[in-house]
């Protein structure tokens, strides 16, 4: 147990070096990354959902994935497996969100039968649920780009947004900043 501090030392040193190089405190960088990571998920989900809705792409894409899974039972490639997983997860996510907020054709507080939403093969997804599933899957596929973008923009976001808010909050409380 005495070696646990040494195990994280390389990470701590690397993060401290990044903090020094960017001129932003480490806690602020971490908060910036978390905010940007969420923004790079929410903005594309909304944009892709409304784009898919306007061009009618949700039903076509999601049902094409389901058909490719049904017709090629021999082809269990990584891509097909991942697409199927994202469709299943997206369908469950759309059901939870739809019931929580009363959107996507669901009534607020309505119970969603998870066994029904986990089997796409026999039933086709339609309308806003299919568009939501497409948006969910696309954002999942964009994860490496989202992480890279969040890492790249974190120092700038920290200096221009997070730090001014933190320092303003400290001034309101009558305290000075602990680090700069």
C-alpha cells in the first residue's frame, strides 16, 4: 500500500507539466475537459437528430442495420457487432429519455418494456425514436474525435470560461485565489 502514491506519479507529473505549459490550473483543466466532453455529445445529438428528422434518415439507417444483421448471420464482423450494440443501446436510451421527458412519442412517466426495446429484429423502429437511435449511434462513433477535441480545447476553455467563473466566485465569497 505504501507504493500507491508512486503508481500514479507519472500521471501526476504529466498532468502537472500540461498545467504548467498551458497556464491553467489542473482542477480547472479537468473541469474544462468534462464540460467540453459533455457539450461534444449533447450538441451533435441534437443536430444529428433534427437533421435525420428533416431528411428521414433515421428509419432508413436503423432498419438497414437491422436487416443487415438478419440477412448475414454468418458475418459477425466487429463493425456489425458494434452497430447492433449501438442500436440496442440507443433504443433503450430513447425509451428512457422519452419516458422521462414525455418526448419521442412516449408519455411522461410511461413504463417502457425493456424486452420489447431490446429486440429490433422483429419490429421496425419508426419516427423520432429511429432518429434518436441514429443520433445516439453517431455520437458513439464520434467518441475518439470528441475526446481529442475536448483535450485540445480544454486549456483555452479553462482560461477563458472556467477560471474567470472560479475567480469571480472566490471574489464574491471574499477570498483570494489559491493558485493562478
